[in-house]
C-alpha cells in the first residue's frame, strides 16, 4: 500500500510540474539550448541544429517572430 501511495504521489507531482506557464518568456539560457531537427521545415533539414534564439529578434539580427509551442505526450 505504501508503494502505491508513493507512486501516485510521484506521478501527480511530475504531471503538474512545469518551469513555464502560459504567457511566460523563455529565459536566454533556455533559448540557447541546441536541438536537432527531426522534421524538415522552416528552412531546416533533418539533422540540422536549431535553438529558440534563432527566432528571437534581439539575438538574430532584428527578425522578430511569434511562435506557439505545444508539447504533448501520450503515455
């Protein structure tokens, strides 16, 4: 019974944990995390490196954009 309570508590804690909330601005350090492209688009090919700072006008030479990030998992 103790294991079940611990497991449920851990699952609830992880499911509601988040660094950012609606309307928050992504920090500079998080904007500069480099990721690999897994789906070609937005002038990137598969395997190209990209980061959120690529779309930040303050760091990319003045080309400002608004992006919508939706992250979902079905596990």
